[in-house]
């Protein structure tokens, strides 16, 4: 019996050793699985937080874009209303001047305008146009023939009023465009972002 007892003890020790080894291996696997899950959860949480932050930035950017679009639309409508009113007033202010130029007495209106003075005016026009855009081919010949054509005081007066009217229109449009963009820039100032 003694032999059997020793055999059972060796057998029990052997199975206990296997059980301990199995528990250690299972524990190591459990720790590894826990660490893997914990690492994944941490990374996933970090990625989720980064995604939520990115979505928030995108949402704020979209809101800012929408705010700028609305400001642009409002400023465009306001600028258009102002432009229409200013153009009406400008045209009204030139009506009596045009009428006065057309109503010059015939003796004054039909009086010849000095050819030299007409050439000086034509040269001034050509210089102004050349500074803005290149002279098209053949324009110099047309300009020379126009300068040599006889002019009257009435024609030069009406032309001068027309030039002043056109200058006024261009200057008014330029000022309206500059005002429009300045107002838009002021309304479109970026919001402060806090991070």
C-alpha cells in the first residue's frame, strides 16, 4: 500500500503541477487579453475624442462659412440699394448740366473751337486711354482725322459734360466697390477659436 500511496502522491503532484502551470498560462493569457483590450480601449477613446474634436472644428468652420455667406448676401443687398439710389441722384445732378450745354445760344454753340485746342484735348484723351489699355491698331489714324475735323464750342461743351458725367459714374462705382468690400471685411472678421 505504501507503494500505491507514493504513486498517488506523485500522480497528484504531477496533476497539481499541470494545474498550476495551466493556471499560470491562463493568467498570462488573461493579462495579455486585458492589456490588449485596455490598450485598444485607450486608443479607441483617444481616436474617438480626436474625431469628436475634428467634427466640432468642422461644425464651427461650417457655421463661420454660413455666417460669412449671410453677411455677404446682406451686404450685397444693402450695397445694391445704396448703389441704385446714388446712381439715380448722380444722373439727376447731371440732367440740368446737360440741358444747359445743349441750350447754349446758337452764336456760342456754333462758334468754331480752335483746332490746336482740340488736338491738345485729343492728345490728353489718347494719353489717358493708353495708360488704361493698349491702343488698338488704326486708332491713331482715326484720332488724327478726328483732331483735324472742325469742332464747335457747343460740341466741346457737350463732350466735356459727357466726360465729367462718365468720370463721376466711374468714381462713384469705384467708391461703392471699395465701401462694399470694406464693409464685408468688417462683417466677415473671423471669430476667435478657443482650443
